[in-house]
C-alpha cells in the first residue's frame, strides 16, 4: 500500500509542473505578505527611518512584565506630548528635542505602538471580571426562570473568563496580521483544484481506467491510495503555506515575541473562550484549515471521478468553490455551520463565543462545523468508493 | 475554416457555453447592479426637476440658483408651518388650506432631490472649470467598475483551451506537420476563431450593459468633462465622458484579445490544458488580488491593466499622513507617455505570442465531445433553483401591529417591554412581568459592555428583538469601526437568546478571498437605522426616511418605499404611511403594491385593529379615527392634544393640564385621569395598565 501511495503521489502531485507552480505560488505568497506588512505596519505610515530605531529602543525597555513602574514611565513620557498635541502647541517642522520628527510624530509612535496596547492589557482584567460578574448574575436569573441552557452557557463563559489577566506587554502586530491573512488559503485552493482534476482523469483520458480495474489492486487499494495521497497532498500544502506565512510574517515584522501569550492579548479576540496561547491558536487554525481543505478537496475528487473531460472538471470545481464561498458569505447562520469554508476562515470561530443549543446543552459552534466537515469527508469517501466500484 | 467553426461552436458545443456565460453575465448585471449614487435614484423626480434648471457648467448663475432655491425651500417650509398653525387657530378654512398645501407639498416633495443635487454642486464648485452638473449614475455604472470580468476571462480561457487543447491532449497535433494546410493556415484560422469568439463575447456583454444602463439610468451629456464624475475628478488631462467611454472600451477590447492569445500560447507551450487553465487563471487572479496598490496594476504590461481600463483615466490622489514628512498616494496617475509605452509593450507581446502560436502549432481533427449537456443543465437548474428559493419563505403571523410613533414600548405574552434611561442618559431595554411587576433588563449578553446596543427594539408574541453592533479594529493606527451588526432574538419565556441575522458593517466590504473591495452600502443603510420590525422571515428597517425589507435567510435587501420619516404603521403584512406629499398610502408587502387612501391628510398616524387613528390636518389637527379604507371617519377630539396613544379598545389623548382621556372608537369618553407626569407615557395594546414617568419613578395606572 505504501508503494501504491508513493506511486500515486508521484504520478499526480510530484510532477514537474506542480512543483514549479508550488514554487511560484510560494514566491507570490511571500510578496503578498510583504505588501500586507507595508500596508499594516505603523512604521510604513511614519516615514523617517529613525522611528523604527526609537521604537526598538523603547520596546526593549518596556517589553515583558507590565510593572507599575513601566506603566508610569511610559505614561509620564506620553501625557505631556499628548497635552501638547491637544493644545496644538507644537511645531509642524522637525523639532530638536523630539525623539522622532516632532511632538506629533512622537505622540503617534507612542500611541500606536505602546499606549493603545498597554491600555488594553491593563484594562483587560477589569473587562474579564465584568464579564464574569454579568455571567454570574445571569446564572442566578436564568436559574430562577428555569432556563438551564442559558445558565449552563453563562457558567461556561464565567469559567472561561475567571482570573483572566494580561500581565505582559509584547508587540502583537505580526500575529494580528497573520491571523487576518487569507491569501495563502486562496493559493492552496487553486493548487488543490489543479491537483485534484487529474487524480481520476489521467487514467480516463487514456482509457486506462478499464485496464486498472482488471489488476489485482485495481478495485480497492488503488482508490484508497488515491484518496490517501490526495489527503496527504492537501495536508502538505496547508503545512507548507502555513509555515511560510508564519516565517515570512516573522521576517517582516521582526518580532513574534508574544507567541506564548494568551490569545486574548489580541484585541479582536478579547471575547474568545479559548485560553490557549497565540502560537497554539495559530496551530489550531492551521489544523482547521487542513480539515476544511480536505473536505473541499474530496468534493473536487468526486467531480474528477465522474467528469469526462479535464477542463470541464476544472469548471465544475470552480463552480463548487464559488458556490460554497457565496453560501458562506451571503447566507444566514445555519448555512455557515454546514459549510467547510467556515474552517478555512476559522478565526471567526476562535474570535466569537457562539453556542448552539443541543438538547439543552450549550455546544460551541466550532464543534458543529468540525462534526459536519468530518461527516462530509466520510460521505465523500463512500461516494468515491461507490463510484469507483461502478466503474 | 468552416469546419473549424463547426467543430468549435457546434461539435464542442462552445455555443452553449457562450450562451450560458452570457446568461450568467446578464444575471449578474440585473441582480447585482446598484446605483452609484443612491440619493439620486431614490429621489429622481425632484432631482431631475432641479437638474434641468442648472445642469452643465457651474457659473455665477448656478450659484445664485442654488442660493435662491435653498432660500425658497426654507421659506416654503416655514410657510407650511404657518398655514398649519393658521388652520389650527381657526384663521383659515380647511378648503383654502388644502388648496395651498397641495401646491406646497409638491415643492417640498422635491426637497430630497434638491439635497442630492446640492451635494453634487458642492463637489463641482471646488473645480468649476471641468466639473459639471449631470446625472452621473449611468456613466459611473459604465466607467467606474474596476473589477475583473470573470465571465469573460473564464469563457476566453475555456474557448482557447478547447480550440487548441483538444488536439494537443490526444497528441494528434503532431500529425499536422504532414497535413496540407497544417503548418500555418489552420493555426491562423484557429487563432482568429478564438480571438473572434472572445471579442464577440465581450462586445455583446458590453452592448447589453450599455442597453441596461441606458434603460435604467440613461446616458446624458457625453460631451461633459470626465472630471464631473468624482472617481475621475483628479485626472489632469482634458477628456469628455464619451472619450473615456470609448477609450475604456478599446483598452478592454485590446485586453480581451491579449488575454485570449496569451492563454492560447500557454496551452501550446505547456501542452496540458488543465495546467494552462490553472496557470493563466491564477496568473491573472492572483496578480489582481495580490497587488494591493491599484495603480500598480496599470503599470505592469499584460492583459490585467487593459481589462480593468478605468484606472488609465484616473488622476493622482494624495492623502497626507498625520505625521510630517511623507505623502501617501492612494493612486498615481499614469502619464500619456507611460500609457503609450505600456500599449507598445503589450503590442509587442501580442505579436510575439501570435508568432509563437503560428510557428509552434499544428493541427489535426478531434471530434471528442467535451461539453456534457447534463452537467450544464444541472448547473442551470441549480442556479435557477437557488434564485427561486431565495424568494420562497413562509409567510408571517396575523394580528401583528407596529406604530413608529410608539416604537419605544411593546408587549409580549408575559412581559411589557419599554426603554428606560438612567441618570447618565444611557438607554436600557426593560421588561416588566405583567403579573408580578418584576422588572429586568432584556439584554443579558455578558459581553454587552463591548458592543453598541441600539436604542430601538421590537417585540411580539414571546420574543424581543434588539440590535447590537460589534467593534473592530484591524491595525494599530486605525480607528475602531463597526464590525458586524446582529439582530438578536430574546425568547421572553426563558430569556434564551439567538442571533437571527448578522451583516458586515465595515465601511469597506471585502469578498471572502479579498477578490473585490467596495464601499459597503450596508454601513450607510444600517448606520441610519432608527426603528425596525420583524415579521415572519422578513426584517423591515426604517433607515432615514426609507423602509427596507430584508430576508433573514438569504439576506436579500430591497427598498420598499420612502415616507415622510414620521408616520409609519404596520399591520398584518400591510404598511400604512404618509408619503412626502402627505398622502396616506397603504403598501402591501405580499403583493408589493402601494395604494393611496384618498381623502385622509394625516399626521401622528397609528393603527389599531380595524382603525387608523390620526390627527386630521384638514380639521385643525383633530384626533380622528377611520377604518382601514379611510371611508368612515369619526372625530374623537377636536382641540389641541399633547400626545395620542391607542390600544385595541380605546384611544387616549393627553391635554395641556396633564389629563389623560380615554375615548372609545365610537367617540364616547369613558375615563379621565390626572397624571403627575414628567416624561414618557406608555400605553400598551392589551396590558391593562398605563405606565408613566412620575419624576424619575415609573408609575402605573389601571386602565
């Protein structure tokens, strides 16, 4: 079987055009990440190269544990500058005593790179406590109104938010951009589209599928090998591009210090129920993406099996992909939950704390998405098996 | 040649694909088109009336015209109020009032159109020499769509693949070299056929778009400078709208030819049409999606810039950063020389590709069928089915009443729900148990501190609906902006919550893969939301002076009607409202038809059961009730009132000395109570108590 898998892989995915395509797409992805950095990094908005030096100097001083001294130190630096900007009593030209260019740019640098993050981090404990307080008062209320589901839901929220705090200050710009980055998903889907179109078509176009059926391993093992190879290919693509994303973001932002800080260190994830660190969350998101890509890839394989012409297979697969994307974007909740595309953009799942009432038990929505997608994978496999046996 | 045509269009059934893609393009055009300037479309009558008087170049005469019209409108508004007051004081007869009001109403009805035009005037005034006044919707629809035509790209790609690829795939093209006409002639014919097919597709699509836009908006004043459209406002060359339209058409046509030839060459070079399709498509789409700076797309030679075209006529847009020292360019104009160079490079590229194709390609016959009728038929059925299903949803419940005037208090089966504010002015949605009087906040979301909860809400049966908006901020230097708007349903039996509708509220909406970006109309629509109601699978929102219907499942939105912004009621699938000329109109949401109820000039409109209650403007604002057809009028109270409330059995009105009178629908006064009131009075439909604000304390009174 192992040899069969290797052979199928070599035949469909380890081809020269595929390797060249992967290489070109890796390059395109890296360029895109760089353009994202240029667009989102605060230093690109602040022209002078000394901004970065000043930032690095200040960052090395204030990063790490957020002590009272550090907070007071940065606020003492910031408050007079902010006051000056508010009053408008600063020069619009280069100022001599300024750390960067003038008071306004100093103020912006501190505001964007330190103050907004520090404010969020110091205030997060109170925010989490207020959620616990709201949840506890809700639990009493719901118990009184005999609403077990809502009470259990709020209990879960209270438990997840209990004793939450953000004791450290680190730069999270890189992670923020990484979490919102989707371009590589698009590339992966394109490569899957290309790879899958030939898995069953290659034999059909040369009419060799009939011959294959007469061979010893042609009826069952070949199909299993084809499916396993395809899945391995999808997983490989996801891993390859995810690693590239992480490394290129790291290289551009020069900083991923916050990787062991909790996920709610990113402001967009403040309401998440997950308590994992940023790196683990990213890995979980990669795993979700893998599952989603595998499910969509299996649909591509089904089309490839029943298709009679390679370009027609591509057209049909494009239609399937477009349909799934439109359903995900346009339609309401229920359709989103039964759509593997939700796993390709799993940050939405990790960001929100949405529950679904399952016979009175609050189940988080990602459980449903994972469940449905796994089911889809299984069903697709059986459809493929049936189709293969029918010839 | 004849056989090539027959083979490509009939044997390979490219004609079917051609028609299918045209159909898809038409559907996208019909269902996806939105007017660039909604204000113009929504107030077209008024807008056209004023535009006729001032279209064209901004002169001193235009300035005077706008000043005078603004004054006139202000005068008319004050005259309107004076007449109304005179009638109320008995100094003017109702007949005289009606006569004068009818004239005034026509003028005031054009107010919104004037405002839309005034906005354009403000923009045009900044650069009088080349910004003219005209209805821009048609031109903007044609010229400013800067997105890829996916139907054309995909069709051209498949056409080229089938034409050249079918022989290559079966390795029969090698035979060509020994055929009589094989070496060059057939290659030329094939290339001509593919290019011709794509060009015909493009021209037909373009013509359909022109006809559609002409019929929907109408093209006028093609000779006006292109800078009259805000998208081209910074373009520093002299060009008329027609010049740019022709220029864009030619660029797109050239782009289409270049793209088709490029795909053909890719097939011949790669010799695998699956690979060729993927390489060509990903090259095009990835560069379109991946290049964030718009202007760069036009600086790279190749079909992308030419197929987008509009950017060739766009001027430089500079946005200064908040800090000193650096200009950020949102867009950089292409100089004429650079444009010429790009065209020449593209032309050379085209020549090289054609030479490559002709020199490399050889031909042979392949009658392999490639189009599966069943697949296409299923696709069409699926698309039609999806479209039809979007309109199919179960209809709503009966006995549902909503009055915009009293939309701050509702009742469910067990609770009365009303809004209450604290000392800091924060509004809360409060629910009070009808039996025990126990009060509680409706919004129980533990994350509520982090969300904007709208002041408006709606309740019926056992449900309360409220709206929350999440906050979002993607970059450190960006400001907080709305993330998602959600309609939440609270089941008042056990306070369970459910999100029944959610929509992206970011100012710029992006496709799921970031393929297209555009201004999010939802943001503007929902930002002005002042009230809403839910009926069956539909969500009706009052945004400014307009009412929209939104399907909760498909999220399809449509503008139902515009009203005067004050008088709106809903009962059992029918809206009652007064339009901009004070006519009472009945709009049936099932039939989507509006009908004017004649003889009623209403204000403070409310509907209760089989009655419409209103203040009759033709009768000194007397509280009057009539049946739903407006036929049997009955005056309930003639003098000035300070608030009218309705329930299923009676009408309540407040007098100057804080007395609340209860009158039944036959006009018989049943009750009178003296209220010690400082604020709102809440009268509920079925609940037997009246609530009023007694100097900060909510006090109840039994009906």
